[in-house]
């Protein structure tokens, strides 16, 4: 009896030890799932590649250790593993090459290759996770730059071990990844450069005037000051050499309105003798144009201008023996309506021009009135065109008008008012920057009311063309026909034909050359008389900067007439400074 009691006591103790060992084993198997929160919530984000690698390894171990729980892990729920912060808390699969398993139930199970059941596979060495690398750094509080670099490297590492087989054959669950984790974008953006450091657009003309903004207009003024040495001070048959101070003012103003537009141009020229032949005169002109779109395909164009200049000494009505020629002033205005109907182009223009003269100052100190020369010209012009193409539009014009003198009968008893009729045909060109403008030819007649005076009539030519054969070169051609009246007894007047051929070339960005050729032909009505004037001019402008430059030009002019005492020759050279804004 005494011997059997110890045996039962030892049996009870053995059962208690077995129960304790079984409970410890179950707790050890369930412990990684219970402590997963410490990894995912307390220790922050760990790289996807490290988690996935450890997850696959642990899944294979759990699959061999607990075959009964494999069915519960077939869904897509991620297998959670625990990685302690301090190294050595969990023993490695193999601590060293000579250490082996002790045979205890706490030893991790060895992994086998499912694809080859006959051939044993050596356990794979455990890779150090990115989380362990981060937490075992010298600065656990967080060197942000170092941690970011380690995390980026871990994220870009391969998701499987180099020597591992296809994970689909292992039967383990893969951790579900986010959609955006497959394609991670770099957070570093390209640095924006400073505004003044951005590449600027190359200026086509670095020496062009920038202009001054005034309200909704941009004004570009120009001042030219210099000296002119000439062989004929006033371009007359009696003129002599002189040194003149010459000042030229020019300006242009253009609107920047959205729909309509307005342009204003003006210039002035003042000449004073420094030495030699006495010359004291000034002249100027200003003209504005307004373009208004009224309705569909209907446009209105209004023009208004004023000009003041002394009577030219070479004019047929020039007065001899005066200290200064009378001042001629011209005020003109016009209104045009343009309408497009299909390919047809219609335009109706009404114009008014009034000329009035000042008194002529005689050499003896008296003055001579020129009131009998004041007159007003009213005209109406109808143009009809057909657009063959956007570049070519032929047209015809019919003009009717009336010239009325302020004094119906002049000092010599003549009624010089006249009726005006004319017809022209021409071509309008629009080829962009290459060629643009128009030219026309026709016939014009002014019949004077006084039967003793014959009508002034003749062919008319008009042109305004610009041609650019290459970039930086502009060639222009202008021509006009003017009927000039007179108060000379027994004479009706004359027709003046004027033509100018101009050229401008940008030799360099800061050097511009220009040249001009001119021809004037005056045909007197009622008498066998004519004048021929030829002129040529060439000049250079060297820009020091955008606002200032040096200007020089030479000019020659020669008039030949079959009327006595009208021939003259004038040669001149100019040197000055040009300012612009």
C-alpha cells in the first residue's frame, strides 16, 4: 500500500506536466496573431516587401505546424507576424552553421518543399526586415532622411526571396496591397525657376520704339535734330547755299481696342538758317482714322486731317519779291461705308477738302491778300469690286464732285468754280507681308464754270503698294494725281503726277539703310507748258540703343521746265541725332 501511493503521485505529477506543456504549446502558437497590433499600430508603417517576405516564411511554418488551421486561413485575410524591436528576442532558424535543433517543442518547424517530397530542402536563412533595420539605427527617435531612404529602398526591393519558389504553390495567403502602392511616384518635384530666369522670346526688332501708353492708346514719338548743308536754301531758281538747323517731329498713336480701331499720325518740320541764304519756315500735318464695325459685313471708316505749309517757291502760283510765301492750310475729312455681299465688294465714300491761304508778306513790308484762292472740294466716290481670290480683287470707281471758291468771281473777273467727274479701274492686292496695296488708272475732268477757261482734264494714276522680297527689306511705290487750280489770268490750272519709289533695308539689327527715287510731272492746261522734277535720296540710321541713333542722308533734286525762270538744282547733306520712345 505504501509503495502504490508514490506511483499514483508520480502519475498525477506527470499528467500535470503534460497538461502544462500542452497549454504552453497552444499559447505559443496563438501568440503571433495576438501581438500583431504591436507591429501594425504601435511601430508605424513597415515596407511592403519586408512584411510580405516575413509573411510568406511564417505562413509556411504555420502550415506545417498546424495542419488543422489551414482551412481557416484560405481567405484573403493577411497573415500577421510579429517582429520584435530588439534583436535576439526570437531565435533565428539557424544561429550558426554548426548549431542544430534541440528537439524541443519550442524549436521552429523545418520547412519542406512541396514540389519535391523525396528530396529534403535546407531551411532558408532569415532576411533581416526593414523594420528591424530602422529601429536598430543609431537614432531611434528618427533621422527622417535616413529612415526615408531605407523605406524607399525596401519598397523598391523584390517582393520575393531570390531562392524561393512560386508562392502560389506554398498555399499561404498573400497580404493584400493597396492599389496605389503598386505604382509609387516620386515626391521630389522639379524646382521652379525664377521669373527673370525664364527664357525670353527673341525680339524681332530690338531697336524698335517701345511706345508710351496713354489710356487705351500707344504713342510712339520721334525727334530728329541736325544740320543740313544745302546748295539751294528754298529750292527756287534764285536760291543760294545755306547751313540750316532742321528739326523734325513725328508721332503715331494706335488704339488697342478689342473690336474697333483708331490711328493718329502726325509730323512737323522746322527749318532755320544758321548761315547763308535766309530760310525761316515750318510745316506740319496730322491725320486720324477710325474704323468701326457697324453690323455683319458692314464697316464704317472715318478720316479727318489738317495740314499747314508755306507755299513752295517752285509752285506755279509762287509770288516773286516776297519775304515769305503765304501759308497754305488744308482741312479734309471723309466718311466711307463698306459692304461685302458674297464675293462682291461695295464702298461709298464722301469727302470734303477746304484750302485757305494766308497773306503774302512782301519785301517792302506790305502784305498781299490771297483770299480769292480759298476753295472747297466736295466729292462722292462709288467703288464696286469682285473678289477673285482673297489675294486679288479687281474694282472700278466712279467719282463726282464740285469745287466751289469762296469768292465766286476772282480779282480778274473769272468764275473759277468747277464740276468734277472721273472714272478709274484698278486691282487690290492682299498677299500678306509679301505684297499688299492697290493701284488704279483712269480719267479725270474738271469743267470750269467760266466759258473763257478750258476744262482741266487728263489721265489719272494712283498707287499705294508695299513689297517685301525678303525679311528685313521693304520696297514701296506710291503715286497720285492732283488737279491744281490757279488764279492767274487766262489760265485754268494744271495736273500734277507724282510718283515715289522707296526702299528700306535692315543691314544689321542696329543699322538701317533707306533710299528713295521721285518723279513729278506737271502738265499745264490750255498752254504748252510742263515741269519735270527728278529727285534721289539715300540715308543711314545707326542705332546706339533702342532710344537714340545717328542719322545721315544725302539728297539731290533737279527741276527742268519749258517755262522761263523755273529751272533749279538743289543738293544737300544732313547729319543729326534721332530720338524715339
